[in-house]
C-alpha cells in the first residue's frame, strides 16, 4: 500500500472552490494523501474572476504552518498564492526549517487576470523560493516574469527552464498551456535531462485551477515516496482527466472535476 503522504499547503483560499486551497485539498485527498493548510489570503472569486482579496496577518500564516508541522507533520510542502514579499520571505524561512521537499507554484495572476502577487514580490520569489524548490511549476507568463525571457514557444520554455535550474531549482515543470498550438507540451527538466508530457489541446473554458491542481498532485506523489518523473506523470494524467470531466459550472472559467476517480 502506498504511504498516506502528508502535504502542507501554503496558499490562498478560493471561495468558488475551483482553485487555491480548495482545489489543493480535493486533489491531495483524491490521490490518497492527507492535506493540511496554512491559508495566506481569503479571495472573493467565482468563475468570472477575483473581486476582492483579504490577506491573512503574517503571524497567523506562520502560526498555522507551525501548528501543522509541530503536531501532524508533513512529507512535502506545496506553495501557491503568497501575495506579498513578506509572506514569500516567511515561507522561505519555514522551508529551511522544515527541510522537506517543496513544490513551488509561483502563482502571480488569477485565471481571470487579477494580480495575486505584488510586483515587488516577484524578485523575492526568484531569490528566495526558486533555489528552495524541489519542483518549480511555472506557466509561460510566470516563467517570463521570473527569467526576463519571452516565452512563446516550446524552445522558449526550455530556455527559461534552463535559467531557472541555473538559479537553483532542483527541477522545473515548464507548463505549455499558454504556448500556441494544437498540442500542449509540458517539459519536466532536471540537471540530468528532460521528460515531455504532451497531448492534444482540450478546447474548453473550464480550466480554472489547473495550475494549483497540477502542483498539488505532484506534491502528493512526492509525499507518498514516488520518484519525480512518476509523481509528475500521475499528476499530469489526473489533471487531464479532470479537465475532460469538467462539470460545466459557472459562466466563466469553470472548475475541473477533481472527483473524477470516484466516478
């Protein structure tokens, strides 16, 4: 039997349930792991977008994380929306103290376009979190922000990925969903080489929470003792099936079907 796999998620809450902490908990649970959380912010959002954000006090974010780590413990940490530079610095310190593999999803912009990371925090993510990532999972716009390179092709993804590895990430999953084309190509890159995850583009508006879901699925695999490539492969398939089974909720960017394994 696969180990339970405890994942501490440090991220923001999505009132619509499609992304953020809610998507993370669903994903970890459906893949057989145990999800615990430190919530960084409350967002007011649905499939049409984010209309308000209320940041949690820094001391409360830290207290949540320590309460989990000091009692329940964790086998991996996954980060999502952090909001500002002070929270990024706090998370970097917590990662150093915990000494656990960290999946860093550098969340910067919501699916509907709302900013979820202050401008001055991008450099902090680059300097403090990238070198602490067992796996970094940027999409093309996030890769552009972190490296300064334009990312409009698969080769551009590779170039940005090489820069992020050089910046200290132990592995990067460069997500190609924003790169034009009939097929989507994600590239798992490590200093030892690369693995491609490729499939036909699913023509759908129901893509809310894909990044959160993929990163949490990867973290669950690592927490359960899977090797990196196996963890990413299972996560990639989980998200693909969740997109295909999307329930069609909402009038905007709808959520995935996180519960598809039950059906």
